[in-house]
C-alpha cells in the first residue's frame, strides 16, 4: 500500500523510542515518552500559503501531539501538517 500526502501534509516514519536507559535499565512502554522525531517518507505538493520545505529522507522533529497515526506495512507512520514540523535534524 502506498500513501501520497495531499496539500501541505508530510508522511513521517516514526522512530522507535529507546527501551533501555544509558545505564542499562529497561524502560517499560507505559513509562516511555512519545517520540517526536522521524524520517520523512513522502510529501504533498504544498499550498500557496504553506510551502513544503522538507524532502524525503530528511530527519525531522515534530510537535508532540501532531498528526494522524497510520500503520504502513506493519510500521508506524504519522501524517502531519507542514506547520507541525518544528525542525530538521542534521
């Protein structure tokens, strides 16, 4: 299945949160913070008001409660608006 974002939307593959701390302690799923970074998979064409300034393959940081979560081939993805992307990670 392929998803092509519309308008100013961006499809982001969510990065998995670390399950171990630096000291080796295992962190249960219920105590983990929701991850806020991911890799851009696909982008929409943008609009006159909101241009899409990211491209596939870039690593980005997005707002904590942004977007719509979708499962694509068993992998968690998020469809977010361009305005919800706060940074490009280099």
